[in-house]
C-alpha cells in the first residue's frame, strides 16, 4: 500500500464517518504496514490537505471547467491530494503526483474521472506560479469565515493572521522525561542513543522537542515509562497549581491522563491523585498510563464532573479542572477541528461553569482550584471565570510564577498562543479558596 493511498483512505473516512484525522491515520498506517518514511509522507499528505482544504478547492476550481460541487466526493479528495503535492511539496516530482492521482481515479471512480484528474492537475502544474491568490484570510488559511470572526473577537486584528498561519504549521513533538523512571539526564542520553534527536525546551526543565520520531509508542523506552508526550502548555497548567508531595489532588476531567501523570511526577509519587472521567473505556487508559509511568498514587474513577460527590467536600488540597472545551487551541494538531459545526460549541460555557461550581466545593479552605482549557475563546475562558467569581466570593484569582521566557509572573489568568509561545493555544487560571 502506498502513502498516497493511505492518506486518501483516511480522508475518505473523515468525510464519511466523521472520524478525526489523527486517530484514523494512526490506525490506517498500522493497517497498511507503512514503513517510517511512508508513514511520514501519509501523515504530511493527510494533514496538509486538511490544513489547506479551502485553499486547495479554490485553486482546483480555477483549473476546472465545471463546478467543484458537481464532482464525486472521492474525485475531489484525489484532486486535493494531487494539488497539495503540486503547490506545497517541491521534493515530489509533479509527474509522480499526477500519475498516482490518475491511478487512484481509475481505481476509486472511473476512466472518465481519471481523465478529468489528469487535466486539472497538469493545468495546475503548468500554471503553478500564475494561479490566483485569494484575498480573504478565510480561504488563504482554510478557516471557515465564522471561525475567523470568532478568533478575531478573541485575539484582535493585529494577532489574527499570525494565529491562522500558525494553525497550518506542523508542531514539534514535545516529551517530558519521567523522574520516577530514573535520572532525567541519564534517560535523555539513552533516548539519544536510540536514534532520537533531542533539543532542550527553552523554558521547561527535563523537557525536549524531538525529531527523528517515527512511532514514539513503539520505542522500548516508551514502554519502560521513561517519558510522557505532553505539550509544554499542559504541563505549565499543572505547575501553576503549586502541587507538592503529600497533597490530596482531584483531576476531575482527567482522560487521557497527561495532567494527572505530570502532577504525580511533581508530587514525587507521594500523596494521592483521584483521576476521573465520564467514559468507562478511558478509566483503563488512565490506569494503564499510570502503571507505565511508575505512578502508584493515582486512582482512576468513573465520575461525571457535574455530579456532586458529598464525601469530597472540603477534602482536596488542589482540584484540577481541565474542562471539556471547543479545542480551538489545538487546531495545529487536529486540523479538522476548524471544519466542525460551531453551533455545537455555543453551550460549552454553561457546562464549564457547572463543572467549576460543582468541583469548587471539593477544595479545602486555603486550597487551589486550577481551571484550564485548550481553547483561546474568551467566552470559554475569562468569561467563565469571572462569572464564577461573581457568585463564589470565597475564591479569588491568585498570582502564579511563570518561566522567565513567558514574563516571570501573571495575575492569575494566562492565555498561551501558538504563534507567540510555540505551544498549544491554552488558558490557565489559578483560584485560591480563602481560609
């Protein structure tokens, strides 16, 4: 199976089944037994099409005699793959991109469609430098117009284009060395010996940006629990809670577990962490991840974060509330988020406030409530916090320290942006309950 065919299969699954590109692509790479090189190409092709779909359609229409909407869906996907290679991948010969697309047309459609594909892509190759450039930011960066306006309201005109551009750039994979598995410097040296290239993260200790990756989960050192794959922003959220060994901590929306695991490392595996999720199958994922990382203080529980648990009232030194959100801060990693129905996100602030109100009762007097999301929308971040504070006078915003590269400190609320901080888009808020 070729990388292009795997990428096409993933794109078809995303369209037909509503699958997420990252999950289905990982599954298909294994299914099709792609080697490291082809797996990387399939990933680049699938993500590249997702990241630039509206722009690709704009350029395909410029080379097409008929209307784009009249094409068979599979033919349009094949054209997008071919056009992406022509416009963005200079190392792939145009002839290879066109010929493979034509063969896909014959296999998945018919000879007539194959002829159309051949004509459109060869036209695009000839006119590559003369193809029309879209004026609108929406088409240029492949973000639907309502999403562009939503992001504009959160970051302003001066930051908008840089933010949109950052969503189409490949993020670096970041790992945190696990101090519970051994000396971090020794473990980092072993990882380099295994073939990974490690570059120290500029403001997170024992954290590295890695390349030469392949499938990290297949590495023996991953199975040994030597490291955790985690964005620096997510780790910073846990650090902002000010955790210490011996604390009793609740992570109320824990899956897939990264923040719970990072908390256990900060706490030196001393104290207790209760990690909750609403989905039964994710409880096993939490338990399996903790076991891999040599964490014994974590207890995974099936629990709805909006449902009150009386025995937890006033019991927790710290509560981590990384609530369900729109996910618009991780568009770099999940490019298909941008095409989802925005109307389904409108009720999220009410859910987030309900969770915050419920779990706040678990915080001990003088304890910390840490609220976070992986979105940059004010309505899910600052607005939720301020609404909570209006009706919960026992809590107030509290200053927390930051790495010097980020400004050294903040007044209790921080938004990280991909184009400025080279992390996921992320919101962190630290609240203190008065004694």
